[in-house]
C-alpha cells in the first residue's frame, strides 16, 4: 500500500498485552502497552536484563525468570521466596523507572467497560481495533511507522488479530468513524512473554493501569506503589487512550 507521509527517522515498536475483567474489583477489559522508539530498545533491554540478573542470578529468558507484576506484588510464583514486601516494591519501582522515558516510550491504552457493552458484542475484537487506531494516530503525529508485537500466550487472539489488521490496513477500521490505517506496517507479531523482557514490561504497565482503576481499595505495598507512579514518576496518564463506551480519548 502507499503511505501518505514520508517515513520518519525512526520506528515505534509497540508491545501490547491484555488484562481481563474479574469479579474481585477489576471490572474492565484492558488492552494496550508501550510503543518504544527503535533507537531505545537496546538500552531498555539492557536495563531489564540487569534487573533480571539481580532478581534471578541469570540472564536466561525462562518462565522461571519472568517479570509478572501481579506475582511480584503478591509474592507468588517467581517471587514466592521474596518474603519482604519492601523488596518486591523496589522491583516494581525499578520496572516503572524503565518506562519513565517520555521522549522515547509512549503509553497506549484501551479500556472497555464490559458491564456497559451489549451482550454478544465482541469487545476484545473492538479493543484491538481501537488499539490499532491509537497506535496509528500516535505515528501520524510523529511521521513514523509502527510494528505491533503481542503476547502469544493469549492464543485466541493471534490469528484473529493478524486477519483484522490486514483488513484494517486495506479498508480502514469499522463503524461510522472508521480510520485509515497507514502507519502500522507488516502484520501483528506474537512472542511468548518469557522470551521478551519488552513484552514483560508492557504487562507491567497494563497491570499498573488496572491497579489504578480498580473498584476495591488499594492495600499494602499497592498504596505506596500508586503514589510513586502518580506523583514521583507521573506515568499513569497514557499518551494515547480510548475509554469505551463513553467517548473519552
């Protein structure tokens, strides 16, 4: 296809993940993550690899060395031996510090209010469409291109996402206010999250987002973590976002 604007000097690589709704205070379906300039990827990977070595004593990318924010916070799985909450809080803060690069890492978020969506509507497919639109808008404003990479563990979305993106690039997105997708290239790529520190970082950011919008009250280290994210780092407001239904973006 023909691109309507000149290519920029860099590309954004968008790592995305989902958070599903659950009855324990998390009413939304979230899809989104981090769009990183290609020039910053090696530095970010190096930071995450160093933190991984500090935590696990190895640079190997394994399920047993993976960062999952929910496990870090609760002290489960790979962090089950980390008895002290302050040590786990420090890991979460270190991960948040990696994200806090406002000129190089952009935050793109879609939040679907499942309770307000009619039964039978495929809100996961809609969320992916909105995410593609937001990534495309981000790139248009910077005259750049984007490549999207998702978590393969969410197997049901893989083939559908690939097919949907191809349709959006050819025909634009759906509905009355559909958009031309002219900045997202190739296809949607997927990888196992334990093979990619950058996908793990996207998982961490989306966990931060759902934590801030939960209906239950934050307790324990979550209180200090939210204060740190909002006040010290200021990374909780996305660069591009879609809240649906409601129209806020």
